[in-house]
């Protein structure tokens, strides 16, 4: 193939083609860029053709070309970035970059569907202390008779987010919309026609900033503030809901990721508050710790009310995911404490779940 007269080159059908660095490039030079299928390489070709400086571009480790993210994408290796000094040598993005597009070279624009919290299916989700009589200090939210529910059920969760606005304050701040839904299904309870015992719906909006600072050897990479609504979509006496203002602080070190998430409940009050003491059980903040090791991912969530005496309550959730076949991964969940779901916000129980995961934390 004939080379175009310049220094900027790109792969065209397995052959290197070059385009001009001139201030006013020949239209035929730019036309060579249109044949490049990779978005990242095509953009670099245009930049070279118009005399712009080399800019880093996000790449996937697998094929060295930008691939739009998917809800069910399983990137077990961090995304890669080509540097201006050496565009062929890819440097890994951080774990938080891979999910929140923090660094400039990680930006992928708006309205791409991204993973948020884990997506999984647990055919077995068992407890020895199922909540047969949900209750609340509000008498309108306390059933008069117990529910004959089984101790073994199924549980599944879906969760995704999308960027609504990139660069809210010029080059800083991205506005994300997220949605998480988790269901507890009495699939083995034929006495009650296998009902869904509890489903929690959680939409939220988050304004996320890229940060750069060090705290005891940890990299502070993310700062966010958001509005969160969570409810179970049921009528009284089983209705449960609350609204919160949340903050997010993300830290990384090696294969470790830590997310601190304090919140403030927006007061409701009056007879419409169906769980007035929810802060003392579901807590006023949580920390999520994630560790990747040899293709496996370990997660630990800790939550507490930050009160003493009779108002001191909390919970811990441990998760473990591991490769099975392709993108399918095994998933184990163990929970102890209060608030495994909204209907159980003031119920103390231990749960163990076994199943598969389509998407982990990172």
C-alpha cells in the first residue's frame, strides 16, 4: 500500500498508513483515517493529521481498541491507556477508573450503560431466623398475623448506571444515574404459590469528581454526593421506604478498593413514616472493601448506626466470587446483622447464599 506523505501512522487492514502533520492537511490524508475501525486509533489518526499533540486513549486489554462498556461486561483485567510517549505500550487504569471514568483518558461519554453493584442470582439463600412478623414503631406498619415463609428462598440482584452529564463544571464532575433492584423469592414455598417475599428498588443520582490525594498510603480517587431513594413498593402494613443524601469517598491501593459512604436521612415524620427508627438499624453509613486476588474477588461491607446503648446496631456482608466458565462466576454471600432487606430493617438474622455472578464490584 502506498504511504501518505507524513509522520502520523495508523493500521489500515493490517497495513500501516500515514497521514500528514501539516497545518492544512490534504483532504486525502484525512480520508485515510475513515477506514480505521477502532474508535481510539481513528481519533488518534485525525489528531495527527490536523497537527494536534498526541493524546492518551482508553483501550481494552484484550484487543487494544476501545470497546463500549456493557452491564454484563466482565473485565477481569483493568482497562489500558496508551501514553503519548509510547502509544503502543498500554498502562493500566485504576479499578475506580474502570467503573467511574475518573481520569480524562477514561472518559467514554454519556448514556453508556455501565455496571454498578454486583449482578447475581442465588438459587439458595437460606437463614435459620426468617422474619415471619415484620414490625415497625408505626402501628400502621405492623401486621397482625405472621407470614408462613420458608427459611430457604432465592435471591437475585440487577444494578446498572449511566452517565447523564459529563463535565458538569467544565472538565470536572460527572452526573450519574443509578438503579439497583434486589428480590427475595419464596420459589420453594408452594403453600403460598411461590411469592416474592421482598423486592427493594433503589434509584439514585450521583455527582462524581476525580480526586488525587494520599491518606496513609491510600490513593484518594473519588469524591461524590448523591440523592438516594429506597423502597419496597408495597402498601401498608408492609410498606417500607426512606430517602437519603449520600456521600462517597473512594480509595485504592494495589488490588484493594475502599468506598466510604456516609449518609443523612431526609426526615419524613408524621403517620407517613413507616420506619421512623430505620437509622438506628440500617445505619448512618457504611464501608465497602473489595480485594482482587488471582481472578477472585472478595468483598466486605460493614454498616453501623453510630450510636451507643440500645440504639447500637449494624451488619456485615461478605461476598466471594470466582471464575467458573467464561463470564460466568461462582458467587457466595454471607450476611449477619440488621437490615438484609427493607422489610427486615430491624430484624437480626444470619443468611448464606450460593449462586452465580454476571458482574462483580470491579
